[in-house]
């Protein structure tokens, strides 16, 4: 399935359509979001390995969320097992996407730390006083490092954005799905800029009441990924036959 270019205003429409999907199962969407947050917090209790495993399997969980979106669209009830539905098929491809994301994130963080660390080490050499000029130089280096990180992170996110949907709904392999996702994002930069700006504003608003607004915004954002996939890839109403994982039958 080939992606198509859409109008800039569609970036806003993805959020609106995502809210409509959320509204049809609002309570269960909040429950799924809380369960996912609890799993993330539990992963933090396992030093180093826990966060790595959570990031590795995050596309699998997200695939389940996308399957939940399609279930609601087909007038089916959203249920807690939908969160784990991604473990029933194409697990290896989804985990591969998680592995690429994890490796890319580690590399980007390493570049930032190496850039900032080298500057900080130079500034704090024994016998060398820390002055305002040196501090400004360090801040400038941090700005450059963050710019580099953003420049590297954006292509990574572009490759990941549609990959889970393409794997679970189109039965694509991990690398093909990431290539298709990157191409789709590249040809739709304007709607994604609109989408990003709106989400940023909504995030600030949702964070004001003790972050409680995120219980709505996060599932709406999840659903908007599904609606953006449908819009750009003109997804068919029925999912294709998927490869089953015999270990989970």
C-alpha cells in the first residue's frame, strides 16, 4: 500500500477523529492508558533492563491499541485484552521496530552526552576557574547537542510512526514498514507540523490540572495515530489475514 499526500489541515482533523474514537469508549481508553502507565512504572523498578524491555516491546503494546481503534470503528467493544492483542501476531516484526527505536535512541543520547560531556570536562579542568564565559560556552554546546539530537530523532520517529499499523494491518515486515512510514511522513510534513503544534498546545493545557488532562489527551493522541494512518494510507475497512504466533495460540 502506497502512502498519499494530504492537506495541511488534515493534521488537525486527525486529532478530531481521534477524539471521536476515544469518545466511543472513553472509560476503557482511560483504563488502558493507566495500565500502560503502570507497566511503564513497573519497568522502572528493574534497573536498566526494565526500561530497555519496555521500549523494546512498546510497538507491540501500541499495535494492540491500534487494533482497539479498529475494533471501535467496527462497532465492537473496546476491552482490556486489546492492549495485549499485538502479542498474538507479527510479534517479531513489532519487536524489531522496537529494537530499531531503542538502538536509535541510545545512539542519540550517547551523542548528546558525549558532546556536552566533552565541553563540561574542558570547562572543569583542575586549576581552571569556571567563569561566565565558560558557562555560556557550555550552554551553547548544550544547545548544539540538543539540535543535533532533534535532527536525528525526527527521522527515527518518522520511520516508527506508521510501522506498527503497517505491520498489523498490512502484514508488512519491519524494514519495509519503516521505509513506508518514513516516506509517508516525508511527503506529509505540513500536516505533521500542524498536528505537532496542536498537540503541543493541548499538552500544555492538559498538564495544568495536576496532569489529569493527560488521561484524555494520551489516548486521543494514540487514536490520532490510527486516524492519520487511515488518512494517509487510505486503509481498507477490513484487516488482511495476519500471521499467527503459534506460541500464543
